[in-house]
């Protein structure tokens, strides 16, 4: 009996000791993993408290750093770096980092925010199969969402904001039945949304702002728990999203392609606090009840075609802080509840037809005419009285009969006068609505509109058709003083519109006989060339012959860029002050982003743009904008064939060798980069020689590198930043196209050069007091 007792005691002791040993080994293993993570993240300041003897499971939690353990395993890892974290060094390996991370298999919550992590997210992260919350926002991750993600079947929150993820949103979203938060803001996603989004019935937050999504929004009627829907700055449309339930607190549809009326049930969303549908083309009556929703604090309907009459006695929610009714077709009087001198409430209502005089208003006939021109009637109820239907048909029939009779008389008269036509017949204007009657997904689905940064500031006005009278008045009847130059894509004139805004107007004279319909496909595509780093198109005008309505001239109206060419700010001996090193990097980043948009931001992409430094302009904030790119209508204007008018307008993306079709622009960008570094324009025959000079200086010492660059910046640039710029420049200029870097690679290197320069802060002011670009003082992000 005693022997049995001693044996039992011994067995218990051994079991306890083994358990303790195993626990210590487990803790030791996890400690090593966390310390390895610290090392791979380049020892960020937020992890400065981590030491070899740290008891990670018993440390105090902070908002920026939390480690939570359960039964000696780490279940939560929460790390938030500095707001403007630098990119991790070039020797950082995202694959090694994730390989280390998956050694914490019990993780349920993973937060890695603003740590400078870069690279494509490896699919092996799905080995953390217990993950419920993933937040990797504000890093530099790119590429598509890994196909292995559906293995994370317990996922409840996915936040990928402020990265460079691209590609289509995958169809397998329904693999996450418990998903409540999906936030993908400020990335490069494109394509239409998958229908599987409609099955996420527990979703409460859906934020897809500032991407390149397009097309109709899937039916969200089943998402009855949805509280936040943010779709701004994409190309969604044309119908208002179909929403379910009335739990919405935030609804933001700003800067899209919506062209329908707002549903009546919008006024029944009693929990709605923020509503922003600005900068679309919404039509129909403005719902006055929105002003008095019990929770509303922010209401922005500006930049649409909403109609209706306002009344002084309309009630408003007392908590309403900001209202913007600007640029609609509203009439009547501003409600008394909005007329207040209080600084606590912002009210904007200009460019309507209201009786108020404090903010600019149109005359009453303007709103009436524009409302008729919208051409979209509110949806009528299904149950109609028979008498009204018969009356309507009678009116329509009579109208068409009258029109047909007038048309017949016109044809008879015109045929009688045909022989007396002059050789150069008089012209007339045909204004075409770009969006009407064109349904091709290839063209109408692609659009990007710049971000609106401030309340009441809308960046570019909506693309529209201009009248010939407007074009003539803007240029003072094409006065010679307005002439800016002439190139392969037509003449360019400076103009000023009635609202005071300056524009650049390109005119192209047609040498063949084609109708406006032949060009609408291309006009529709041109209207999508709108980006922060492009000289964007604002509208068009067709001038047509009276006798056969064929097009005589096409006018394309662009935004006017006031600060001249990039060349004029870096060339030696120029009267203007030279750009600082920080500004030059910012300009290079802007050009690269512009090229990226031309290649991938719209469909089809625009390649082989033959870019030169003279094609890059600087706006009032020294933001670089590409002003001459391969517009589909203008690039082959002289090559229109006599047969099918569309056959001559070969899309710039059509190329027999499509494998490296983007690499020509990469080479041109390398030449511009070379000119930014050296501070002078370069002839094509000298490019290879100067490239070799850069290559030699890269392998030499710092003094050698500084000796060959622009003297205006040689003392104000950090050597690491300079060397990075030189290296990417040389790679862009290699002979074989397939060996040139991708735009993502270029942008990463430029971002790195900007970040290390900004951290050094040696370029806060150039020696001659050049202005500092706003881009130099903030984290570079993709727009």
C-alpha cells in the first residue's frame, strides 16, 4: 500500500513539473517570437519597453500597445506606431515577418497600424485561423487580398485602410458570415462590387471610400444592421443604393456617378446623423424632412440637380451643425431655422435660385430651364387613372405629329437650298450630354474624382457640355492674346469662364466628315480623365456644319494650371526660384501617381504617353499635374480612316506587344527624374551618358554624388534620399523594357526617399527661400 501511495505522489509531481516546464517553454517561445517581431519592425519606439526579461502576459496595457494572454498563450497583439511612420528599410521582408507572426497560433486580435510595413500580404497569414479582428491600416501593403483569406472563417472585423491594395474585391466575402466591419478606405481597389456582399447580414460598417470601384452597388436590403455606409470618391452609380432597415447613422455617397432620385424612405432614417450625397447628379425633389431628422447633425446635398421650393417656416433639428445646399436647382426662401448668426452652424446655399442675396444665386429661369434639361422624371406610382393615361398619350401623340410636320417642311426647304450652299458652310453648336444614351461598361464604368478635403470645397466641377457661346466668350472670340500654343493635338487657348475660373481650351479642326455620335464614346472616356495629378478635362463642345450636322471642330476644356511647367522651376539660370529637394521628390511622386492612373485608373488604360518635363505643370500649391497625355480622341486625330469612323481612333491601350506596354512611360519618367536630379533639361542623345554617370556616382562616395547634382539642392538633400532617387532613376532608364521597374516599385522608392528626407528635416527651406510644397509636410498617400 505504501509503495502504491509513493508511486501516485511521484506521478503527480512529475506531471506538475512537466506542466510547469512546458508552460515555461511555451512562454519562452512566445517571448522569442515577440522579440523577433520587434527586430523585424526595426525596433519602433512603441516597443521600446520590450526586453529579454519582459513578462509579456503581465504588462500594463496602453492604447498603442497591448498584449493579452489566455492560458499562457497570446490571444491579442495590438501595436500602433507613430502617425507618420517611415517605411521600414529595404531589407525588410514581409514574408519573414508573417512567418514569425504565425508562430502565435492562438491570436484572435491582430492590430498592426502605422508601422511602415510594406510588400504584398502573404497568404500564409491565413494560418492564424482563430483570427477574429485584423487591422493593418496605415502601412504600405500592396497587391491583392490573399486568396487564402477565406480560411479565416471566424473573422469579424477586417480593416485595411490607407494602404495600396489593388485588384477586384473577391467573390468569397460570404466566407465570413460573422463579419461586422469591412473597411478598405484609401486603397487602389477597382472593379464592381461582388454580389456576395449582400449576404453579410451582420455587417454594421462598410467603408470603401477613395478607391476606384465602379458600377451599381449590390442590393444591401438584407443588411438590416448596417450603421455606417461610406462609398465616397469612387464611380458608383447610377441608381441610389438599395438599403435595408433604418439603423443607418452615417451615409456618405459623395463624388460618385449617381444620377437617380433619392428614395422617399431616406426621410425615415431616424438614427441618421451624417448624410453626404454631394458632387453627384441626383435629381428630383429635395426632401425637406431631412432637415428635421431627430439625429441629423451634418447634411450635404451640394453639387447635384435637386429641385423644389424652400419655405421660411420649415423646421430644422436644433443639433444641425453643418448644411450645404449649394449648386442645386432650389427655389423659394431659405428656412428661418437656417438663417442664424451663430458660429456653431455652417450653412451654404450659393448657386441655387433662392430669394436670398447673401450668397450668389442664379435667376429663377435658370433653375426652371436646368430642371427641364435634366431629362429624368421622378418614378411615378403604378396605379394611374385611365383618363390621365389617355390624356398623356394624346398630348404626346399630338406633339410628335407637330414635330414630324415641322421636320418635313424643314427637309423640303433644305433640299431646295442644297445647291446654293457655299464651299465653307456656316456652323452651329450641338451640345451633347456625355452621359446620355451610352451604356458601354468599358467607358462608363471608369471614373475617378479627386478627394474633397474641406467642407464646401469640391475640387473640380462636374464634367459637362459647353456651348459655343461660352467658348467664344471665354477666349474673347479667340483673341490672339489668349493663344497659348499649337501642337500635334491642336491649338490651345487660355480662357476665363463667367464664374471667373480660368481654363485651357484645346481646339481640334476635323478634316473628315463625321457626326457627333461617332465621337461620343471617346468624349465619354475623356470625361473620366480626372485625377489629382492630371490636368483634368472639364467639358467639351462640338461645332458642327449646318447643312449636314457633321463636326467641324471639337473643343476640350481643361483646368488651368497657373504655375507653369516643371522645367521652368528646375532649369539652370531661370528667373524663377528653384524647387527644393523635398518639392522635387513630391513632384516625382505626383507624376508617378498620374502615370499609374493613366495605366490602371480607367479602362482602357492610356499608354505610350510620350511624357516630357515640359508636359508637367505645377498648380498654385506646387502639385505636379501631367498636362499632355494620350487622349483617345486627340492622339490619332489625323489618322481617321474614310470608312468606319471608329476604326481610325485606335485605343492607346491596343498594342500587339501588350506585355510591356507600360514600360515606355517608365523610361520617359526616368528622363524626367534625371532632369529633376541634375537640374537641367536633357537631350535624348545624352541620356545614356548621364545615366552611366549616375550609375558610377552611386557606387562612389557621397561627395561624388553631390558634385553632379543640381547645386541648388546639393547641400539640402540627405545622401540616403539622393542615392535612392538615383538608383530608381537608373533602373527606369535601362535598355530592355522588361527590366524596368513597376510603378509600385517606383512609388515605394520615391516614398522612401521622401520619408527619410522628411525625417532628416534638412530641407525645410532652400537657400533662396523657395516656397515649400504642401506635399512636403504630410505623409504621401495614393489619391
